[in-house]
């Protein structure tokens, strides 16, 4: 190749790079189109509908429901439509009205308005608890508390599509390794004074709880627990690996996340595992097999009772474990709902994650994740027998988790694990509202509460699958009828394959110092 040809090739390559960079900048700066879906804002009279009474686990047959100014004004079979002529009449005959669903473990991104929120509403999820946040700088990728408050306010006013974010989380607190260079030093939690300063910062930001993560030391956890209690803040999240369940409960953690909780705690050699310098690095397929094979039933029963006697809830997010259990035989491209997931996410995150999980073989070549999932199903059943409060959460944005839809999948997972249908429905409606201290305004279909409701074609107490027979959704009284819900479905599908959205998402990810630390880990 001549020097002239080399220069020409180099010039062409440079031109391509410059054009790509310019396109990336253009797509990043240009705003994305929002859903062209307008909810109905009229006051409503729903005639002759069966109301799902989640608190008493029964159906109130053939009720008339009046919704005025976003609130449930009356539920009474004797009411007459002619007495509410200003209200839009909806025929609810042979249909069911249940409270809107909750997802108690989500992660919101700056881009959630375009790929997550429409699906939450489309699938009847009107409230979420987000388990992520920011440090003391705004982030290009992760949503911060102010973002979530703005989304909630806009949706409540009918000016945007979003579930309600009732409680605000800190960024994950993991002992310091999650903190990028250039952030305030106290986030590294090197002293008890750091913990006090960090908790004080989050309190001033209007955050409700500190999100704990797996690699906190027992000392750091103790500092956080003390500082949080003094500020009236709460702890919720992963139980750190080096922290015992008793210590977590004694520290009044409000919730413990993920299904592995009792698999670890009931493990006969948990003390030795905790004492390893880096337990996470030792957590491989052989360790999972050992955990499965060496459970201590007596210890497990005692721990279950201890947790049942505490106010702490368990959010098992079985959807995440089921992904690993199914990974060895799954064809990602044939997943029915893959259309909802951005191309970038499918390619860079989901496909590698499934590949890693599918290689979960112990020394004997046996796949461990399905056996692990079955162990955790037994823990779900034992937990309900012991009256441990279980809440529905999906770990939204994780692999094979679909916004909104996976709440219904998690309900099915819990029922399949032995949880009664009525209790599972409570775990996605009334109990999350009680946990979040908003049950006076939402969480059940009762007069005086917000009209966060779902109209179904079939009875969800008869079969949990019927929560998916959605005809309409109401958020703070704003009605999304079937046509509007299908429009949200179509919008999300369109956005997921959009070059504009995928480019914007990639640039946001690369610009985020928080994500760069995570990707380098």
C-alpha cells in the first residue's frame, strides 16, 4: 500500500469517526419525543363493577364507584348515575376494580420517562419504590430524588406518564468502592463522622432511607445504623454479607432485598464464609452448591421466627433468580417481550449476563441455579408460614425484568412458591402502601383514597394470572383506557428500537462517573 493510499484511508477513517461523534452529540442534545397519550381527566361514575377488597380478601359484587377530583368519593351499590350527571359514565359490568400495583424494588434512570414509566402504567403499576439515587452531584445516567419527585408531580397533575415515587433512596452505599474520584470524601465511610455527614447530606436532600449494599463492613454498617437512627432516617437494601441477620434486624432495617437472604443465613458454614477477606469473590457455582447442600433447618426456623417478630419486610425479587435458573435453556431473541428493551441493553448487558449465568456449573458439571431457585421457593413458603411480611419487587432494569409486566410475573412466582393468591395480591398493593406510610391515601379501593386503580376483565383472587387482564388503569383519577394503554405499549416498543434513544442512553452511560466505576468493577 502506497503512502498516498494510507493517507487516504486514514482520512476516511477520521471522517467516519468525526461523523459518528457529531451524530452522537446531536442525538444526545436533541430531546426525545414523549408519549402522545392523553389520559381522560373527567370525573367518573363506574357502574356495576366488582370491587376487589384486598384488605378483607373478598369481592364486593356489583358496586357503583364515584371518582371525583382524583379521589374515590363513594363505593355503593345503591348510587344512581342520574345523580352524577357531570361524571363520565363507564360500564363496569362483569369487570373487576382492584387497587393499582406496586413495584417495591426498581432502579430509575434519567431516560426512564421513555422506556420504563409508560410500561409501568400500561401494566397497572401506579406506585414504585426506587432503590437507587445519586451522590452529591447530578448524574447523567441515574435518576436523582429531584427527578423522581418531578415525575410524580407531573403525573399526578396529568402532565406526564409515570408511577408515583412515594419514598426516596440514597445511592447504593457499599463501603466506598462505589464512589468515583472527585466526590465528597465522607461517601467513602472511613469513620463514624463520615457516616454522620453522609446521613445528614441525604436528610437535607429529602431522602427517606439509606440504600445499603453487599460489601459494607460490620463497622461501617454500625456507623450508618447509629447515624440514621439519630436523624430519623431508615436503612433498606442488601444485607451486607459480613453482617448477620440478627444485627440487621436489631438495627431496624425496614426491608431486606433479594431471595438469597435465607439461603445465606441458613447456611451451616455462614460464619466461615463471612470471615473470608472477600466473600463475594468466593461466591461461585461450587459455593452455591455447598450452600444448597448444607442448610441448617433448625437455625432457619429460628431466624424466620426472629424476622417475623420484627417490623422488617422481605423483598425477594424472585424474577432475578429465575433469570439465572432459566439461563441455560433460554433463547433471548425469542423472548416475547424483548421488544420493550433498548437494543443497547439487550446487546451490552442482557446477553452477557445470560451467558455468565448459563455457565453456572459446579465441579460435577451440574447446573446450580435451578436447584438454588427451588431452595429459595421453600424459603418463601416458610416465610409466609411464619408471617414474615413479603413485598413484591422486581429489580427493574435487571436482566429479563420488564417494567410493569414483571410485577405480574413476580406475583405468579410467589404463588407458585406457595403464597396464597390473596396474600400475594396484598404484597403488591396494601402491604407496600402500609410499609411506605401512605396507606391512608392509596393501596386499596376505598372511599377517600386516591383513584390509583386497575380495571380487569377477570377476578384476580380466583387466579393470580388475572391481574394481567387489564382493561384500563387510573392514576390519581386520570383514566388510561385500553386504547391509551396499547398506545403506551406501542410507544415503548418504538423507543426501544430507536437509534436516537439508544445513542442517548449510551452517551449518558459513558458520561456517568457512577456507571464508569460500576462497569470497571
